[in-house]
């Protein structure tokens, strides 16, 4: 196979971004079908992609002969059933994060994948794209090279411009969940316990505590602070500093221009994640297409790793609901039957 026919489910913010990236920038990718509950949205997207057709039914898309692989970018609650459909059709699937909203659904997907492929090449990849961000990969390389010694602390900050309709739980499952994949990936050590803390909230409604602070305990003894602040009000701002025994390594905010005027120097912030992680999304898609065409395992997060992140999210929400600031242990994942 010299090119991969890709069916995209969900033509919203991320589905449109992925489909256009695949079409414009990814070698070997051909977006052949797009499906969205809102058919006009799917058509508006296929109008921009030569050769792509809208399909009303996402299940029909999965089984369409023009679709060799599927990218799922529909709402979180739809992920588990659609990934199951891809496994039933034995088609590779890149599912946006989270793999599924509950650990039980993730476990079902890990088991279904094992039943479908056994020890063969996995079919499921999860879109934790920070693994492909040049800043994060360099940070990981520097840690691995010994440049900062042994890691002891990580400080993560996730700030957004505005999300007034979010809930406290969504803040965890939608935003902090990235850290639940990134931190074990950076350290090579799983998260074993989580505590949850809240200062006074900037939002007047009781349904969203914002900001939130989490403390993650890793198996290797590293402690990670996570600030999630969805209504920070000034821009989309992602920070990470890793503190080691011989120094620290931090993400530098990517900038292309600096404005000097009125006795001040300034750089711009993105309004959301798309410009900030544009390179990461493209590199992730290219890596997925390359490996899928080659028939080799992809370097993206696996179903097991997606399950692990959702389990940490559930633990963080349990710590939030307990409300006493105490650390809650992350349950051990049962082994998937061979
Ligand atoms: N990796 C990241 O950085 C990142 C960033 C934002 C969102 N996401 C994830 O991407 C996914 C999509 O988020 P979004 O911001 O694009 O949301 P969105 O609301 O803009 O788009 C979702 C689209 O899915 C469609 N849809 C819902 N159920 C469907 C179904 N059963 N079949 C077909 N289409 C369906 C909706 O009509 C909508 O057009 C979510 O899972 C979200 O968590 C990931």
C-alpha cells in the first residue's frame, strides 16, 4: 500500500484540524471519508479536500472499502463504541484523547484489541500529541542524557484563555489528562497516587472550580505539581519544568517574533492549543501514517497507556470529591488476558 485511505469521524475543531493537516502536510495520507452528526459540517470539510466524501453514518465509514484507517475526533463519550467498531473491522485507529471517559471502557478496549490481534501489531493509537512536541521531546532527551541528573520534581502548568462552561471534572478529563500521559512518558515511571487542592475560584458557579492544583506521586519518588487554570484570561500557556539533582530543564514558550514598543518588550500567546501544538499534531499524524503503512507498531500512546491516563483521571476526580486534600492511590490495572 503506497497511500493510506483515512476516514475521519468528527468534523469539529480537532477533526477539521487533523483532516486538513493530513490532506496538506502528511505524506502517504489520503482523507477519503468524513463523518459528523452535523452533515453540513462534514460537507464543509470534504469541500476543501479533493477526493474526500461525506458519510452520514460513522459506523458505515469504518467499514467503507475506501477507509484503511480511522481517525476519531468526535465527542469523548463516542470514543469507546467507535474504537470497538474499528477493532471489529480490524482497522488501525487513531483516537483523540481520552481513549474513553471511564477506565472500565478503556479496559474493554484493551481486551478487545488483545482479542483482535493477540501479540501482533496493535491497532489502537491515542492522540496524546505532546509526545511529538519538539519542546517535550527535547526535554525528555536531555533528562535521558543525564544533563540535569536524577529527576526529583516536575512543575506543570496548563492555562487557557476562557472556558466558562467547563466543569471541575472536565478540567481533569479534558485538560489535566494530558499531564497524566506526559509525566509517566517523561519520567519512565507510572503515577501511583494523586491529591487535589483548590484555591479560591475565579468562577462564580459551583460547577467549575478554577484553578485546580494536583500533586502527582510517581513510582520512582518524583513529585509533580499540576496547575490547571482554564479561565486564566490572558492566553493558552503550557509550561513544564523538570528539576533534577544537577539542574533543571524547562519548556521555552515557542515564539517567532518579539515586539519592542512603548518602553516594553512582548511576545504573543496563542488563543488555543492548535497553534501551540501545530508541530506536534503534524508530527504525530506523520508518525501514525508512516507506521501504519509499514505495518509496524506506531510510536503513539497505546491503548494500555490511554487506559492508564484515564485511570489517573478517575483517581484525581475521586480525590476532588473526597475534598480532604489527601493522596488517593491509583488502582493497579489488571493484566489483560493473553
Ligand atoms: N489532543 C488535543 O490537544 C485535543 C484538543 C481538543 C480536543 N481534543 C479531543 O478531540 C475530540 C473532539 O474535540 P473538539 O474540540 O473537536 O470538539 P467539537 O465539539 O468541536 O467537535 C466534535 C464533533 O464531533 C461530532 N460528533 C459527535 N458525536 C458524533 C458521532 N457519534 N459521530 C460523528 N460525529 C460526532 C460533533 O457533531 C462535532 O462536530 C474530543 O475527544 C476532545 O477531547 C483533543
